[in-house]
C-alpha cells in the first residue's frame, strides 16, 4: 500500500510540474518591437529602471544553432529589446552589439551561400536583418571567418567584420 501511495504522490507531482511548465510558457507573449521573435513575460520587479537610462550591451554568440532553427542567442537579443521597450526604456537608448565567432560564424552568410554549404536556407537571416534595422551592430570575428572560409562579401548585408572577436569586444 505504501508503494502505491508513493507512486500516486510521484504521479501527482509530475502532473503538477507539467501544469506549471505549461503555465510558464503561456506567460510569454510577443513584444512591442520584434513581434515574431523574443517573446517576453510581464514581471513584477523590485528594481525600477530609470526612464532615461542608456543601455550599452555587447552580446556574444559562438555556437551555431541546430540546422533549420533560429539561434537562441539571436532570440535572446530580440527579447532584450522587447522587454526593455515594453518596460518604458526608449528604444533610442539601447546601444546593442552582437559579436559572432566560432561555429556561429557561418550563420552570418547570405542565405544563398548558406544553402550551398548547408543544403537549406539560413534560418537566422530574417532575425539578423530585423535586429540590424533596430540598430543592433553585428560584428563577425575575422579570425573565425578565416577558419570557416567566410569572406567579408559573403556576409548578410549590414554585418561587419573585425580583426577578431576579442578586438570587437574591446571596442
């Protein structure tokens, strides 16, 4: 009987966890700037963000996404924009950069060139273009580009190439 009771408790716990996970994902909704990316949740905070605060943030992306998927690092950057604008930060006060190196370097290729290499379109191109339209500076590590055989003219329009990721971070 105790074993049966224990099994019921475990089953009930798993059921409650699955309900909590479903409720958690339902809490996320499209943001005000990039509606197709970077879903956000309303959060009651303890810290107030001053309305005139300026954010200067560099994001780092070094790992490629699974084939056919948008890179989670890009979606995180979109979420950063959406959640701060949704909470009163002026979009013109967001100064954001993305430094790309490692296996993520090839995800910066124009879709036709990416397809030649990987056999499918670049799932990241639309989001990269949308982020750059919002003022995000996207910089590829020249050293990683050389290692992956990526030339500057093969990059999605608007993406810059620097000497290295370390150089880009230092700037």
